[in-house]
C-alpha cells in the first residue's frame, strides 16, 4: 500500500510541475524533474515517498483567522488542505458556487486545464511503449491547413506547434470536440511557446489512435487505476459534475 500511495504523490507532484507554467516540455526532457516524476509514476520498481495521511493529533501553527481573511479577500471557493511533516493537519472547505451550494470536505471539482498533465503523461507512456514518436508530424493523424512537418507530436506537447484558436464554440462540445478544433485552428509561427488548448485536444485524439482504445479508457487503465485514484473520472456534460 505504501508503494501505491507513493504513486499518487507522484501524480500530484507532476501536477504541480505543470501548474508552474511553461513546463510541459520538461515531461520528456531527461534532465528535468518532471521526467523523474514521470518515471516514478510508471516504473513499478521505483520507491517513492509515502502519501500524506491525516493525523488529528499533529500540531499546526496555522492562524485560521488570518487564513480565512485572506481567502475571503481572494474570493476563494474550494477546499484548503495543509500538509505538515507529511501529515494532513488542516482541511476546510470555503465558499459557495454560483448556484449558492456550500462546499464541503467531499465536494468534487472539475479538473480543468490540469487534465493536460494526465494527457502529457499518457503521451509519454505511449512513447515509452514504442507506440508513439514525438518527432512524427501531426499530419500522420490529422490534416491541418498550412501545417508542415515541423508541426509534430512533440510540438503539440510543448505547445510550440503554432496552432491557435481565436473563436469559441457556439454551444457545448461533446463528441465533435476534435473535429471542431481541426475546423477552427489556424497555424502561425512554429517553435514559439503559446498556451493553446487545441494542442492537447489533438493529443487526446492521437492517444486514442496510437493506443487503439479511447482516450478515456487509456487514461483510466494506464494512470488512474494503477494509482488507485478512485474519485477522478470523465464527465459527459460541462453542466454535470460526476
């Protein structure tokens, strides 16, 4: 159980690396910290740090009054957790959502752009398995107007593909997400970092093609289940949180 808990920590650490900004490329750079975490996530023989556990007896120096004041000033809505010496010593939900629902310690949240982390890890798992090559032009999988061989799988991962989206969908997208991105994406200068969600939308489709199963199934079978992440899944509607 200690080993499995460590893999969950690895997932969280990779999430923090990506949130740091502009670090997607580091996932497959051998000299990067994110690359190390990727191997901790996928290498069954690697020993990792145990996950933090709740200890109600642990001491904490948290000034709850000051913390609440800061959260109120920031208009924070969500769940705050503080880990001290490897133990969860404080957890408290704050705020209400637009529907005036009060948050609780068990409230579920949509992962949003942090899904890019799972997508990047899935890409690298396929690279490790020899089913995907970062130097392969995206044209092997999708046709894009004005895109040449410099627009590769790796450039999507790095967000240096030059792909951009200047429009928003008129309605909620479901099964036609990739088709819509292909129809509306434009190609500008390749090689410059530019955070554009179209890159990872296309990577999700490439993952499905390279793995032979749906993107959702690959993420679940390869990342979520091995890490025993039981409360994370996919939603079928932006208005519904499962």
